C-alpha cells in the first residue's frame, strides 16, 4: 500500500545555494553583508549555527542531501560520478506519498562537464527546469531557453565569440538567479497542482565562482571597507603540504590560486561574492512575499541552506577542494514553519546535511528512507524534551580527490566532535606516502589558525580523535542489506 502523508501535511520549499559559506548571512554574525530577507527568515524560524555538509564539493554533498546517506555509503564519491540507480531519493518518496514535486536549477547527481546533459534518476519530479549552471553547454539548459525567449539580445551577446557581456554579470532581469526566482514564483502561483501538497527545490548557482554579479549589486559593496582574509603570514608552514600547492594554483592547477591575486583583487572578489549573495537574498525575498500573497506561508516548511562553502582567501586559499575549514564545510541552515517551529531560535548542536532528508520526510508525516542515515531535525528545532540530550556530538565530512584531481591523489576526512576538529590527510599504502593532518581546538582557536597535529603536547588527544574517527566510519557503514540466516 502506498504511504500517505499525514492530514494537512505541510508544503516543502527547499532553497539551496551553491558555495555559500555559513558566515555569508548577516544573521550568522557578519555585519558586512546585506541579507535582510534571509535575516527575516532566521527571525521567523530556527537557525542552526553548526550545520555541516558531507563533502566540501558539490556532487558528493548533493548526493547526501537527496539520499540522506554519507558519501562512502551512496557512492557519488566525486564530482563527475553518477549516483547509482538503486539509490532512493527523498523526492521520489514524497511523490509516491501524494506530493507534487518540482525543481529549478542545478541538481548535480551525475557528470555535467563539457556540455553534458545530466541524466535523470527516478526522482519523482513532475516539474524539472534543469540548468547545471548559467554557462553555455547542454542544449537542455532551461535557463538558456528562458533567456533566449525573454532577452534574445542579451542571449546572443553573451554567447557570441567576442563579447564583453558575460553570464556572471548579466543584468538583474536576465540573470540566472533572477530566473530561479521567476520559476519558483511561477510554480507557487500557477505551476503547482493545487489539490496536493508540494515539494519544490529552488537550486541557485550563486555565489559559486566566477565571481561576478549585476553592476547594481556590485556597487553596494566597497571592497576597501571589507575585512581582510583570515590568516597569518606563516600559517601554511604548519599545515599539510597540499595547502601550499593549492595556494599557488587551485583545483590541482586548473584555476587561479590565492598567491596570484593582488590584495586589491582579493577585496574585489569578496565584494563580488557578497554581491552575489545579496542578489540571491532579493530573490528569496520575492519568493517569501509570494508565499504570503498566495496564503501559503503558514502551511509551508521553508528550508534555506547551501551545498558547501568557499575559502575566499582565508588560510591563503581560494575556492574549494580537500580543505575542511569551517568556511568550506559549514553552511547556513534556516528552517521556518509558523505554528510548528518556534521563531527566533538558534541551535548549537552539530547537525549534518543527511539530517535534512529525514527532516523533510518527517515533516510530511513519512518514515525515514529505509537506507537513510540521518535524523530528523524537527525535535531539535521544536525544542522537544530530551532531543538535545540524545543528539550525536559529531559531524563527518569526506573528500576523495574530487573535481579536477590532484596528482598524487588527495583524500581527506574530517571529524568534528564537540569543540575539536580532526582532519586526516590520508597516506597511500601503495606508495608509502605518509599520512598527515590537522587538529584544531575550536574553543581556543575558532579561526583554525593553529594546527595541533604535530604538537607532542596534544599527541594523546590526536590519537583519541583518530580512534573516534575509526569508530564513526564503522558506525556509518551501510548494513541495511538484510541477514537471512547465521550462515
């Protein structure tokens, strides 16, 4: 029998950005950035201060969101790897339970490089407006179809061989982020099946690099007034060698590294990054206003988050990769459901992206995915008795030579437990390459500047954290295959 959502099951609106670090929202304590609509969402709901993704790169992290499973369980271990066909997506579960499901923007559960069209799994999405990014590529890019129809002159100019019009700084009315807002508003007004609860996923591409935004947004920020990168002159000397390499060239030599930027360019990049976030914030405001206008606010669980962060010059690094600093793997997470979740609450527990999958199904009155590994956040968000006491005190994040691969390969695993963070840079038994790593006391060193890995005074603590990591990896193995007998 097909499971049915509970009576008066809430609608679900999942808004996700790409590469937005946790502190790129003013409500997270950053006075430099303008995000009034996200701040409104935080004031009306629950803000999770310590939300960690399962990978510092897009594909593996998004695989964890859609399946509720750790990277080493679902198999999408790197960008360009396809999520196995047998993996069950939460949107399929919701659709089977009577939800009208849709998506606009990026999905990234398979390879999209070189103009590839991302193949679809059994996703349950009735509305599918896919566009991996705003750039020329797949003929199935729904943003390009919209742009060609609505703004043909801009489309022709941006796709011409010699042009000064680019997709990152496209005028607001023609920008990819505005298209995401338009498609979401259209779905809420006329595109949904009004006799069903809905689940709609709005996947923005910003604030992903390249670093650009419409001129009117860039003008809102003065680069000279913004804070400088978080680092010390000799920081890289105490960090794993891969960071020195990545500081020179990002993505294993395929992108510009930190040292190639002048101090002025670093500040201009931060201003552009903030501008992209503010553009997204305005689109979120349009979406929230539409919920109000359509009478959907009180019946809709709104979730805002991002798939990973951005180094943005901190620790003398740019972009993303094997780095497990908080600015790379800690993301904003806001939940709002009036009348069910309290307003203006902040939670400090360590939560993970796999928990979102269980949360959305729980909100719909459905059980977790049979192979899901996360826990619903609703008891924590509501402040239920005992919820915080029983919550896990750790978070796990994995990187396996993803994106443009490094040579030799780089594999890192992060465990945060309480105020301690361990990052193991795994050795290679075949070549004898030595293991190295990082250890931070986030209470004494919240900016992760002092690496305690090689400090003899912390050797016992490091060993205890490494043992705990082994226990966590065993505990998170997939043992859902039933055992039929003892032999």
